[in-house]
C-alpha cells in the first residue's frame, strides 16, 4: 500500500505546470458558478483552452473535442449572464422529468455512434469518452441557462471522468474531479438557498 501511495505522489509531482494551471482555473470556475458570479466564464475559457491540448495529447479525443465546445460555451455563458445583468435576473429554473428522460435517451443513442467514429481515430476508451461528451454538452448548456438539475448531470459525468483520467495517469486532473464532486454538493445546497432567498426556481414548461 505504501508503495502505491508513493507512486501516486511521484506521479503528481511529475504533472506539468500546464495541467496545474488548468486545474486551478477549473476549480475557480466552479466556485464562482456556485456563487452565480459572472467571472466564472473567463476562468472556464482558460482552463478549457489548456485541456483541449492536454486531452488530445493522451488520445482522449472526445474530451478534447468537448473542451472546444466548452470554449464556445464560456463565451456564450458570459454573454447570457451579462445580458441578464442588464435586465431582470436570469432565475434558476427546473426542467420537467420528461425532458430529462428525452435528453438521457438521446445521449444513450448518440454514444455508440460517436464512440464508433472515435474508435476509427484511435481514441482511448472511445465509448465511455463519447458518453461523457454528449452528457457534458447538455450539462454545460444547462449551467448557462441556470437549470438546477445540471448538478446531477455533472455528478454522473465527473464520476466517470475520474476513472478515465486515472487510467491515463492524469492524476492531478482525476483529483480535480474528486474536488468537483464535493463542490457539486455545495452547489446543490447553495442554489437551494438562493431559492429560499427569493431567486425563485421556476418550472420551464417549454421543455416538456
């Protein structure tokens, strides 16, 4: 056991400063999301820009592609939240159960298709990586629109991601996602408190 722990510590010391920067900015992003602070999006942009390169370098191609999407969504999220600062605040909302069932069904249908193409490109863990990709695309959009259930999507995504990154010896990033899981529960609690203080959670009837 001591030898395993020592190997992990050695591997952590070997992580690049590029990955360290990505991890730190990613943590700052999520903390600011929890606080509904618009400055979360610049940190998201920096972190994801770095991860586009890092994931490509270890053949997690779906993750690399996902982070290109995150770059775009960081700009969209900034615009969406900033626009709402100049008008009635963007309130936390909920989507109906049927909406979530449709989303999950769509993700399960898309996963083998994307996974097949990633296999042809030589990706590692192509089908698991593809499932994370499609789920995270939706979850990121939900964050931008302040949909409460985004936290539960991230709980699934981040749990799977820990396994992927650990297998690719990206130990620092794997530990980042362990921290993410703890912050997810903090996010759930914080957004519930916002509801109690008047940031009403409304049901989006259009998403049914």
